[in-house]
């Protein structure tokens, strides 16, 4: 029996030696770190060593124009943290940059403090061999004026072109409006209204929870689809008589929706006027592209003398209304569950 015990202890010891590195390698702890902008172009990334051994935190991957300081990383006096200092002499870090952290962690909770006094905090999970930190999600500035303008312009175009609910509302207006002059008035009223509430909400002068706004946007599309169907039955409603007024009233709601989307990217205080201007311009460009596409299809169908069967003519209104009704139920249910 004594020999059996000895062999058992030896096997358990070998098993422990084999499992120990594996356990360390598969540690799923979350790192805690902070990034601070010390002065123009100089930064310090501090890692809390309480969230893992020092050898789990390799030097960060930086943008090409940046470089780690030649001095070796070390702990600050009186603090159990590892510091990586680096500089970006050509151009400070901005929203287009990504930090890559090849750390043996499941993710990182990163707090950042910028030179203008603004700060942000967010969790970033592991992806592949490391952790990617897009600085746009930490309220980094957009860099040069051109870079900022391009960023917010692109955001505006993408938001309207991928915002199916906004596009369906515009499509509903196009199905109601008759004549080029009324079309110009209606599109202009929608533009004026959503620009107004976008500015007020982004500047913090108006604050409305996003979920009720999203539900009300869906309701506006349901209303518009119903008005289209009523008009086909000879019941001319307010939307057909005064489409520009309907566009203005519901455009106020859509502007609040745009503001919610813009707020999610994290706006540095100094960039709010610039963001408002170019995001709104981007929204208008996307909107006009969609209107131009719809009018081009309508013109092509007329030129080709495409004749739709009578029973299919209400189909667009039913499709718009069905999608909007689904969103309305979905969004009101989310509000009810959250309360």
C-alpha cells in the first residue's frame, strides 16, 4: 500500500505541474487600466497589477506615428501599476486610432482622461489574439478639422441610409406628395424640423428618453401608411392636404432620433458645433440620395410604361405600415419591460 501511495502522490504532483501553466494561460480575469493624456502628444497607459501578473501585459500596439518611450516600463511610486509611456509627435491620438492590447486577459475596463479635462470609461472584450480599443468609443477628438468633418459627415450619411425607419417615413411622404413644388416644401419642412431638434438635443437643451422617441417614430410611419391607404379610398386626410406640416411635426421626432445616434459616438465638448453641422449635412446628403433614387425609379417606370396591376397598387403602403407596426409593438414592449 505504501508503494501505491507514493505513486499516487507522484502522479498528482506531475498533474499539478502540468495544470499550473494551463490555468495561468487560461485566466479569464478582466484587466483594469487607465489612459491619460499628459500633454500634447504624450500619454501614459497604467495597468493595475492587481488584475494579473506583470508578464500578462505586453506593450500595447500603437498607431504607426506613435512610439513607446525608450525608458523601460515600470511601476509608479507607491502604486501597484505598470506604466507604458508613449508619444505621438506628428499628430495626437484621435477618434480614428485603435490601440491593440496583446494582454492575457478576457477584456479590459479602460478609463481615459483627455487633456481638455473630459473623461470616459468603457469595457472592451477580447477579440482573437488581443483586445482592440477604438478611441472613437472613448470620446477621442477627431484630430484635424478635415478629419472631424469627414468623420461626422460619414456618420450622418450612414445613419440615414441604414436607418430603415427614417427612409420608410421619407418614402411615405413621396407616395403622398403631388407636384415638384409641394415635394420641395415637404422635404424642406422635414429637414428644418429634424435639424432643429437635433441641435437642441445635442446641446442638452432638450432631453427625451430614446425608447419613447423610437416608438413614436414607428407610430409616425404607421400614421403615414394609413393616410396613404385612406387617400386611395377617397378619404383625403391631413397628410395629403398639408404634407409639409406632417413632415415638420414628425420631423421633430426624427431629429431626436438622430441626436440619440450622434450622442452614442461620444462627442468631445469642443467638437459639438462641428459634429452638429457635418452630421446634419451627412443626413441631408443621404436623404437626398434616397429621394433621387426613388424619383429615378418612378421616372424609369413611366418611360418604360410599366403598368402595375390594380390590386398591387396599395402594396407599398401595406409594406410600410406592416414594418412600422412591427417596430411599434417591439419598441413599446421594450419600454414596458424596462419599467
